[in-house]
C-alpha cells in the first residue's frame, strides 16, 4: 500500500477544494495554489510545462473576469445614476398615458384624447364616480377619424363642480346605429420618480394613477 505524507494529503485537500470552489477563486487564491504546487513538486519529476502554462492561462482568465466584473459594476452604477437624473426631470410635468382613470385636482381641468379609426356622428366622454355612476359628460359631437382631444372642466351633471379625486373616464362613439367603446389617453402630473435598485425601467409616480413605468408614457408636455 502506498503511504501518503501529510504534505500529500494537504495538497490533495487543496486541489479538491480548488476544484469545488473554482468559480469563486480570485487571483490571489490561484497564485497561492500555484506556489504551493511548485514548492511541493518532485525535483526528479517536475510539473509538465504544458500543464503549468495551462494553469497560468487560468490565472489570467480569472484576473480578466475579475477586472471585467469591476468595470461592469461601475458601468451599472453610472447607468443607474443617469436614469435617475433623466427621470427626475419629469417631476412637475404632465405625461400622456393610456388609461381610463383621471385625477380631478382642486382647481383645473382633466385633459385627454381618443383615437378614432373611423368618422362618427357622435363622440361622448363620460365621467364615472368610484361607484360606477355617471356624474359628468363631455359631448364632442361629430368627429372625423384620427386623434381628438377633450377636456372636462370638473363640472358634473348637476351643474356643480365635483369634489377633487379619482374618476373613471369612458369614451364611446356612434358607429352607424351602434355605440362602441374606445380607449382613452389621459394627461397627468408626475409627482416623483424612482429607479429600481435591481435595474430596469425607471418608475414614475403619477397623480391619480400611482406608479407606472417610463415605458408606458406616450408623451411628455
């Protein structure tokens, strides 16, 4: 039976650990292993040159990957800062979003638009309370196909201004003898912005709508 020295067992343990944790080794770890290997090699049977060169190549690879990770980390941080800076410029501005919800401010109007694929003899914008009751209406009459803007002054069907809050906006038009619904796009003010720490599209806090992604913004004014 072949007897192994303590040094042999240590080398075997180090080699086994290096193989198991190769993905987590850094440049210093590789250098220590290589120096230990050179110190412990048999003078009559030294490490093969090809094997040694292969290990050196691995060391270079690990060093390059470590440097690349550091560069990517710096680049990610720079992009994060740039996104946050760009998004912060939206605070206080109005953005156009495809939604059926609008926030009526204490003073001022609700503005939006619809896109018709065909002309109509009657286009109406209805304003609904949170309970689903129609409390306001903006009749736009005959319209041609295309984008049509609308504005609700906050006055309800009773002739009085409605309390500030969130309302549902519903648009429909007359197509022949049939009433058909059409999606609405509402303008709302950006109140704050944020960029997810894990990356991704910046988020904007929009009045009355909550948090939405920058990718959902159709227009900035």
